[in-house]
C-alpha cells in the first residue's frame, strides 16, 4: 500500500497527470468519502471539476465534492452513496455526452437520472444533482389538490429572482422560472430522490454558481420520467408556485 501511495504522491509532485498513472490509481485500495483529506482527494476534486461536476477546491472531500459524486454516480447510473471508489477513476476520463439538440447552448434536466446539465456549444460545462416532483398529492395555495409532477418538455427561462423568494410551499433561492410557477431553484433539502412539489431543486451552492450559466431566454429541456429526450411536448401553462 505504501508503494502505491508513494507513487501517487510522486505523480502529484512531479506534475505527471493521473491519465498517465491510471495503473497506480487502479491499484490503490482506498475509497474516498465525506470528510476525507488526502493528496489523491485533491486530484479527485480537480478531475471532477474538469469533467463538469462541481466539487470542492483543495484536498478535502467536503459537501460540494459529495454532491458532485452524487451527480457523477447518477449520470453513470451507479449506486448513489457519495463514496468515490477506485473503479470510478476511469469513468472520470469519459466525456459527458448527451444527444444533440437544435439549441447548442441550453439546460437539460434528466428526471430519470435526477441530474441537471448546462451545455455550451453542445458540450456539458456543468452537471448538478437535483430533486424533482415526487408525484404525490398536495394542497395548493387555492385549496385544490394537485399532483407534485415536474412538467416535461421544451421551455425557456422566463424570469428569475436573485436571492430568496418565499412562496406558499416554501422558500426558493435564486429561482429561474421556466413555466408559470415551476423553477430551477436552490434549496436546503436536495435528497437523492424526487421530493419537490414540482420544481427542480439544486443545492444552495449550485444555485449560486448556476447564476453564471443561466440567462433569460435560455432553452430548457426536461425529460426522462414520462418523456424520452427526443419526444418533447409542452403541457398547459399553470400559474401557481411550486417548490
């Protein structure tokens, strides 16, 4: 074990890329999880960020790295536990590829994988874990009953609010609305399963960083639960707020 760690540290110190040292990575026995701190965690953070997953800076496996690993695992359809194992290093070298759409600069939300992607010139530049509508019945602000479903189809960001907006169902941070009261917004609760009233929740730190990527009029594709990516449709407009 010592020899492998010595080789890994030597690769870091000499500037040799881990693409050239995959054998060492495959051989090293340790998995990484929340709270770990090590030279290889710094390389993990660097490679996660380079691949479009928003990880921590430095050599600590913090909350941002944990959620980056969540998104990474969701994208690759792996068990979602936030633990980065040795057999995942090779997957980090694979580019995130999505079917081409007519809009080269866009946002895609895959409800099946529970991942949001931002694309620029058809290339993924940001990927984040989400939590969407849980499908359960709830009471609206009008007193009626509705199902918590995230609408699927092709939309665009219509308006946004910088900071917190308090609604009947809770607080939305930095919401970008794509259909009536449906928005992509920051939340303090982003579990690894659908849990919202219909909005697309992202973490608070992702909502801050995504402001640099989102813009009004930006195309938004939502699919993966009931609708495949190439079979878009636009459901009727609904005006009440979702969370």
